[in-house]
């Protein structure tokens, strides 16, 4: 059951990423770019979660990598919202 939830979260983040980046390409609003890049990182974070919890649960702890990826994703979004305003 956990695999279904983790996988659906990864797919939802990927869908958000693709929709935001497609909207950025169509409109050129930079906040869509920063949001899309953030969700790209969140997709990677969810994929790492699936690997960490389901593929190699006892061999390797990927939580530091997951936390780093999510921190960088949020920092990208924060940069876009604060310093790249029009």
C-alpha cells in the first residue's frame, strides 16, 4: 500500500512539474519556471523516497539526500519568489 501512495505522489509532482514548465514556455512568466523547477526537485525527492523505503530499505539510508534535494527545491522557489520579481 505504501508503494502506491509513494508512487502516486511522485507522479503527481511530475505532472505538476510538466504543467508548470509547459505554461512557462507558453506564457513566459518566470514564476511558473521557478515553480516547475521546484516540482522537478520534489519529483526527484519522491523518487528517492520510493527507492529508500521500498527498493533498498535496510541497505542504505537516503534520508540525507532526500532532505538535501527538498531543501534545494524550496530554495529555488524561494529565490524565484523573492529576488526574481517583476
